[in-house]
C-alpha cells in the first residue's frame, strides 16, 4: 500500500471513529477539553506516522493505541500541575459525568487496567482486539480484566471508606435493607 493510500485510510478512520477516540481519551483525563486536545494530538501523530502502519486492516487498532499512548503522554506532562485562578475561564461549565462513583473508581486503577476496562466495556472491543492493541496474549488480557473488574467492585463497595473511595452511605443502607429483607426507604435503590 502506497503512502498516500495509507494517509487516506488513516483520515477515513479518524473521521469514522472520532467519538470512540474521544471516549478513550476522556476515560484518562475526565475533562472534555483535555480529551479533545489528546485526540487532536493523536490524530496529528497518526497522520504523521501513517507510513509506519504495517497492516492496513488494523488501522483502527493502531490509531486506538496511538490515542492511548497520547493520553498517557498528556497525563505525564500535566500531572500535578496547577493553574492560577485567573487562568480559569469564568464561562466554563463542568463536564457531564454519568456516574461519579464509577469515574472515581476507574481513576484508581493503574493505566493498563483502565485501558483494558475502557476498551472492553466502554468501547465494546473484543478480547482479541484488546490483546492486539496492547500487545498482550488474550489469556493475559482476560486475567487482567478479571482483576481490574474485581478491583472496581471493591472500590465501589459501600464499606470502602478509603480516601477517594466510591462507596456511599445511601448505597450501604439500601444493600443492608435488602439483606435484612426489610422494606423501607431506599429498599428499591
């Protein structure tokens, strides 16, 4: 495949799967603008390096990997940096968060575990695709996915009171109510 054809294929994938790449980036930074910056930089790198694409049928997988690497690069660059209050725009609105407990639990996983969980459950990728993206055996992906899901369950347990835990008192009461078989407020939560 010629260079121009590879570049056209990469452009096509970037346009067709933009939302997917955005969700991958967002799962790392949890900020809309940061995620868009990551996707833009990742797209630039993908176009720049399209000659290194060896298997055109895996272009989407290749770009996913670039986006994940770009997200990690972004986090390393900006982790722990603070911004002066004057630099924060007044008109900015907070990002919509579907489940803050899940978001917090995901942020407690290490990078590799979060990648696997995001690709499997948010991007609905097959285990074989995840293995190819992460350059791992399928059995390794399965075991790491299992461990990551177990960690997420622990992090979201009602009794998890460690700093940054995803547990909440309301959830605890509803679980206890169901265990005891008593009906009442919160029993249906």
